[in-house]
């Protein structure tokens, strides 16, 4: 079981992800609404995994991922975004993300990605 921080500016998406992750047997220990909130909550909660949206107000997910990785190089960040363009995927991986999932999120794909991260 992983302790997970869910980051998305859309409340519906956070709720959907939380439900999905809890159904897989994981614990959602916190939620964040933007990149600034994500970095603060990461430092406070020290989750095993962060699911991170890219497009958010105040600070985007790629910038937040870079800051989290600077704070904790072993942090595991799973990027999720409706923008599945190759440049975004590359930016996310360069920023330190361990995987990238395109929205709408396929529950099986999410389960596989989280399981892979849990083993690493």
C-alpha cells in the first residue's frame, strides 16, 4: 500500500483519482489544488507517490515536480494530463516524473503504473 498525494486543480478529478487509488488498496493522505500547494503538502506529508496534473493555476505540475525532486531526489511523481503531446511527456520525464498518464485516466493503466512504482 502506498501513501499518495493527489494534485489536480479540478475537484472532480481529485475525487475520481482518490476513489480509484483507494479501490486499488492505497491510502490518499492529502490533496493539493495547484503546484504551490503540492510542494508544501509534499514536504509536510512525505507521501510515497504524487499524482500530478500538468496544467494548473499559480504553478504548473512540471515546475512543481522539479521543486519536489530538488527537495527529495527519491520522490516518485506520476504525471497525469489531458495534454498527451510528446513535448509534455518529455518535459515531465526530464523534470523527474516516473510515468505519464493521459486523461481521461484508464483505471487499468493507472493500476499498472502505480503497481510498477510500488515495486521500485
